[in-house]
C-alpha cells in the first residue's frame, strides 16, 4: 500500500462509506477514519513512520472491501 492509496482510502472511500446509508454518519467508522487520518498527517509531517499506519489502514481497508463485496452481491441478487 502506497501513501497515495492510503490518502485515497481515508479521504474518499472510507469517508463515503461512513456517510452512505443515511443522513447520519456512521460514528464508529468515522472515528476510526479520523484517527487514521491524524496518523497519516503525522506521517506526512515526518513524525511517524509509514509502517505505523498499516494496522489502522488494514482495518479500514477491510471494512471498505467488505462493503464493496456486499454492494456487488446486492446488485447481482436483488
């Protein structure tokens, strides 16, 4: 995973997922995204090595991937 793909995940994919289903924001996912985003900013500022982000990013990426798989399944089966 590259820094640009992490930026895409945090600023686009996970953000959209947190806001997808209703007018209210998925607070749990948004809190995880904000925490990872703060760490990403620290990485960009040179205060944190990139490898420190990986555990947080892996969790968020898994949630985004599962959501995509669910949406694809819904489109094919409903």
